[in-house]
């Protein structure tokens, strides 16, 4: 059930209280409800999604921006909203229009939970990067290469062309050119093979240009046949991509790739691409754009870049009917739609979710350990004394065993009896760099016009026209710090036909976003003379504060909080791509409460049978 007014709750006794309706909270509400727990999910806001919500009118956006500037929206600051008149109906502006890779934990989870078909998935088409003619003309720096010479380079060329012709797996390369030639006819039926595209004539593919924006060579055909790559660069790029695919392979034959990763993991991506795999700066920038990380290649450690690049290339060729795509996005609001669907699934699982209701105070009444609580629950049944008494802001009081939420939604527990509760505030850092993640500047634009060049099919035989595209503008004055722009067409259902949505994010300020978007609007047409750029009907700028800050990150404080059954969730990452750590954190918390990770988000067999019977009827 879901309530948006202020009716009394159906019960004052719950196993789990979840505050907030963000992605983590909603995943847990579904998983715990399906595991047989009684779950109450509340949100002090009048809308679902928390920091991943979406807005459907100018008035909603204006209200949110005002709250941000008043310091009332945790995780955000410095909001600036400009609108050329009142927006009509049919617009959705999301705070989290995340990309979801095919090779992602979220998609695997949704498939296993019988929920993947609950969403309208849209393909993300080509990647574009801003490069001047002068930047493209700069040759690669000297280097020895990963194998030291022309033989290995030639092997990389042949490996790329073999996979583009459908003859072999990308990561089924050999060490010598002669071996590449002998095995070129091997099939790609082995497990894990990337779906191969049909054969093409050499030189048939040319990376597209759109003014200063150039298409990134992010498919195997691009690497194999593009006229924009020399054979030398093609060879090193092919060998680098083989390294990307094998850097974490358990196969003993791939030990050399693991050794390279170990040696370079704390060094920047740029160091690898100017020594072992010497590529021109334009190729380095293009590859870095596929990582979707907020830092330039000179400041991105390989430990972060390699998994991100592997995620991209392992996803290629798997999306039906649009083989050039590696990522998807959820129509009607991205992760905001994810939160909405999860809320409905939690209600179907027996949970109750209530909007516009928050927590006023929490008191702890017993120190019973979680494992003992479970035993007592089984022996005594419902009605036992709950660990916590919670006063809601509408005057109701409830008893719960577990309380889960973010720091902004929960007061520190006020213990009673002899129980003491300690909460320690700490921050975590990025493991490999030792640096606290920086705040990110974000923006959303509603354009009164279309950008058809961005959404054109990459290959004529693809059955689906992409509804999204990704562009990256490196800011030269800041050492190449990227500005990412996610363009979404009207096909996502988030704006009427004739309009386009742009979402931008960078570690720099709002001025960098404005400059990057201006370049896009001026360069998107190849007509002569070019038509005037589409007007901006609405723009929203805001700052997403640094993520990964936890209330109970040190071991002692976390153990104490767990013993009391109060869990403070990490803030959600505010990037370009969906953060799979969200799923892992939710799964770990499910294990702490239920005692096992088995069955996380899974439908009970009885419910599954009922669904199957309904589909057959």
C-alpha cells in the first residue's frame, strides 16, 4: 500500500522502518518485503526518489531549487533555475538520468528479480568527444609498446579486423602475427564472446564528425576499419583493448596482463597510454571519455579506469537490435523511474510506503542482539517488545527492530534504560587515491528543438534508433577535466516531440557546463548555412555535494550501530552512470538483517507461480 495523505498507519508494530525512498532504501524495501519482513517505508518529502527524484513542472523545480538554496535538501547546494515561460505538460526533469550498462550488477539483479521488464529501456547511441583539428594532428609519443615492436602491433591490427569480421573473440588474441593469421577462422562460440557484427569492406566505416565533436572509436568495427586510425595506432589500440578485457582474467595464460595491471594500478591512465601502449593524445582523451569518470587521463588511476573501460567493452554487442550500444537508460526519468517502480514492488510484497511523513525521535528500549531477536520473533510471534520506539512527525508512535535511513532523515537514537548508543561521524576516501571525492556541478536543459545528428543510427542495419547520446568536452585550461553531456530525445517520454533534454556534469563549475553546452548547440548541424541553434526553454544548475560520506564508517561505531539495529546509509553517488555499489551495499545490509544473501530481491516461489499462471491465462 502507498499513502500520500495523512491516514493512520495500519499497524504500530514493524520489523523494519526505512526512511527515505531513494534507490538503496527502495531496493531494501522490496528485498526485505519479499523475504517475509513487515516493512514500513516513509519519506518526509511529498515525492519518491530522494536525491534521484524527477520533477514534472516548473513550479516543482522552483520549489526544489528554493529548498536547496535554503539548505533544506541534503546533498545539494547552489541551485539556479531559469525558465523562458511556463513549461507545458509532458516534461520530466530528473536529478539522476543515469546510464545503465548491459554488464552491470543492477541489470543482473533486475533480471533475477523478474523486474527487468517493468521498465522501458532506451539505447544510448554514440559517444562523442570535442577535439580540435590541431589536437587530432598530434602524433603518439614514443614508446616501446606492450610487446615491443611491429610484430605485436600487426597482431593487434589483425585481431581487431578478425573480430569485426565475425571470425573470433576479441580477447582470443595470440602473441604472434603468424598465430593470428592461422587462427583467424576460429569461431566465437566460446562463453563470453562478444556478439560479432557482420563483415565489412576495409575502409567502409568512418567515424562521424559534428563540427568540433568527433565520434569515439568505441566499437570493434571502429577500431578495425576506420580511416581515422593509422595502422600503427590501430595496432596499439587493439592490444590495449585486449589488455582491458584480460586485466582481471583468472586464466594463467593471462598472467602478463594481470602483472601490468598490478604494476600500473596506482599510476594514471595517461602513463600507460604513453609508454606501454603509445597512442596519440586524441585517442587517449577518447578512451578516457568511455570511463565516465570526472578526472582527466593524467589524474585517473588505472585502478578506476580499467574496470570502467572493461564495463563498456564487455557490454558492447549484447543489446538486441542496436549492436553499437553498450549502455541503456530508463525512460520516463532514469533512476527516478527506478525508485517509483521499486516502491510499487515493495507495496506488492506487503510493505507500506508513506510520503510526507518523517521521524521526530527514536528511543532504544532493549539491547537484544539481531540474531537473538530473530529467535525470539520465531518463538514469541508478533507483539513482542520491539527494539526501538519511533515517534513520527504526525504524532504516531511505532515499534520497530531495525531502522534504516540516511543521516538527513534520522536523528541520533535517544537510549533509555541502561542502553547507550554512540554515533561517530567520519568520512571515507577513495581507496586508491586517498582523496575525498569532490563535489560535482550538474545541470539540466530543456531545449526547444531537436538534435537529430546525435541520435542517428550508427549502422544502417540496426533496428532501433538510439534515444540518448553521450558527449564529452575536455576543458584544456583545467588540464583536460571532462564535462559530460547526456542528451535525451523525446523518445524517452520525458519531453514532447520537437524538444530535447540535456544533462551535464563536471568536477568544475557551472561556467564550464555553459561553455560545453554552447559548443554543442553551435556544432550540432552539418547543413550549410547551419540553422540557428535550438533555444533553451529551461535550465537548472546545482551542485551535488561530495558523496561517500558516512556517519558510521569506522569499525567500532558501525558495530555499535548494528548491535542497536540502526543503520545509516551512504549518500548515493551523483555521476553519469548508475553506481553498482548501491546494489552491493543493499545486498550486504540484507545479509546482516536476514542472515544470508541468498534470495535478495527474489520472488517467493508461490508468487512466481502465480505470475506464471497469470501470463499463461
